[in-house]
C-alpha cells in the first residue's frame, strides 16, 4: 500500500523528542503484520500550528494523534467529542478519527494504574495510601487514576496552591515539599515531577531516608531508565516501577483505540527497553 494511503497515527508536541512512541507502535504493527496498513510518525507542532494540524487530520483522514506538551488541554476545543474520563482529568492525550469525527481520550491514567495493579492485583489499590509528588499535567492523570481505584491520596508540590487545587477536585490531601518526611507513612510513592531527568538527573525528589522496604516507588520520569529516586529505592529494597511502564501502558491503550486490535505488550515493552539496551525479563 502507498505510504500516503496508510492509516497514519502521529505523536505531536513542541518540541517532539519522542522517538520511543513511534518505535513501540511500529514494532507492534510489524509483529501483527499490519505495518502495510498502519504507520506511526512524529511531528513538531507549535501551539499556533495546532488548529491547522487538526484540519489536516480531518482532510487527510489521519487516524490518530498522541498529544504531548503543550497540546493536551488546548486540543480539546477542536474535537467533536470527549470521553467522560478525559473530561474529568481535564486533558486529552489520544485523538481517534472515526470517519471525520474526532474523539479525545486520556490513557495516561491507565499508564499509572496498570503497572500498580500488575503488582497489587486488580482492586489492590483500594485503601492504599499514595503520596504523589508533583501537581503538573502528568500528576492530574496519575491522581485521577489512583483515586478512581479507591486509594487515599496526598499530593506534595513545590507550589502548594497547585497541590491544593488538584487535591480539592479529587477530595485528596495536599502539602508542600517541607512536609515530605510524611511520605514514610505511604504504601506507594509516585514522582510526577521532572526532577530526575535532564539537568536534574542526579537529584531525587525525595530523600532516601524517607523510603523503606515495604513501599512501592513509581517514577514517571523514564529518561534515564534508572533514576536517582529508583536507585535510592532499590538500595532500601523497596519495590520499584520504572517510568517506561507508564509509557508502555498508556501506549497499549492507545494502540487498541487506533487499531481495534489487542496490543502486543511484550513487543512494545521490548521496543522501549531496546532504546536503553536492556532485555526484558518478563
Ligand atoms: P509539568 O506539568 O511541567 O509539571 C512539572 C511538575 O514538576 C510540577 O509539579 C512542578 O512543580 C514540579 N517541578 C519542576 N521542577 C521542580 C523543582 N526544581 N523542584 C520541585 N518541583 C519541581 O510537567 P508534566 O507534564 O507533569 O511532566 C512531569 C514529568 O512526568 C516529566 O518528567 C515527564 O517526562 C514525565 N511524564 C512521564 C510520562 C510517562 O509515560 N512515563 C507521561 C507524562 C509525563 P511546580 O508546580 O511547583 O512548578
């Protein structure tokens, strides 16, 4: 099939430095033998270009979009329909084009609860005490996910008013980073800040002394693969969840929306791990 006639999905952002998502989707298309029908690309789209990109999606019948920073909220005003969960989260990371009708979804919350339920079992989040560090875009979906599954949530953020605003929406608690010692009481600690990546890659958002063996520590940061927070948690013999697990499961849910086929988790995980030259053990 001519590549222009393929059902095209695209990750958009400004900048878009996400080569991991195209790699994971294309690896699964190939393995399923549907790479002659589907292809997944990436494109830098500035906020000023978003409206014309949406016109292009309708005109050229582009099958799907994966929206990253800064488009997750702004894209909502151009869509025909928004899934109830995405409305509640207040952000869309997935757009599906059904014959010209554009519907928005949010799969980031599944990227949060699926790795946790893989460890705890279905329903295992109910009643668990979760300490979420950060109150930005990623935190919204993560907070919604754990609350949806019945966890007790406390949000810690540098800007306390942002933690409080998000906590108020979800009937959760809020605190500043000065209260971080209280994460000792949590069953699960989640980092949704950008601390641990880029020029902050040698920093952890939480002092290691507040982490213990009985806890699960989940870092949304996925570059580097092993963040300082996860290294500290491992040294305390806590159970860890890498950021690529979130990337994987928000991606498998998207895959199913785009293709109507069951996602190949193992193929998609290995494609992410290949980026870091790590072999999957599961
Ligand atoms: P964002 O909306 O810009 O929020 C950033 C958060 O980090 C805010 O809570 C901010 O606090 C906090 N923060 C930043 N610098 C800080 C510092 N020096 N000290 C203390 N707090 C600081 O970003 P986002 O979209 O939520 O993304 C956050 C992280 O999640 C990124 O690393 C991103 O790569 C990762 N992420 C991963 C996945 C995945 O699939 N694994 C998906 C989405 C995002 P203030 O409110 O005080 O500014």
